[in-house]
C-alpha cells in the first residue's frame, strides 16, 4: 500500500488499529456496518448475515489526526 499523507498537514500517517471487545470479551478488530445501530436487550444488535468492513486506523505523526478506513470486507457467520 502507498504511504498515506495527512489531509490536514501533509505529514506521514502511521497505521494502527482500534480493538473491539466482542465475542464474549475477546478483543478483535473493529468492524464498520452500514445503517444506524439497533439495540436489543443490553447491547448492540448485529444481524448475523450482515457484511461489515474491517476498520483501519491511521494517525498523523505530525498533528495527531486519526482517520478510519473500511476497505476489507468480512462476513459475520451465523
């Protein structure tokens, strides 16, 4: 992948990630889903057949701006 530059200040962006506590408290990578969130019971309801995208997090080494990108599709299994 080409090196990303900050859209704000033009400095190099560093790749990182945002952990997500899912699947009985195990840490996974955050996943983006289309549409507004729906809450059922005590938590967020993600339908098993919906597709999501693994989130990439990039932080500017100069000004600290963080941007998220959702490029890699994943499928939640039922």
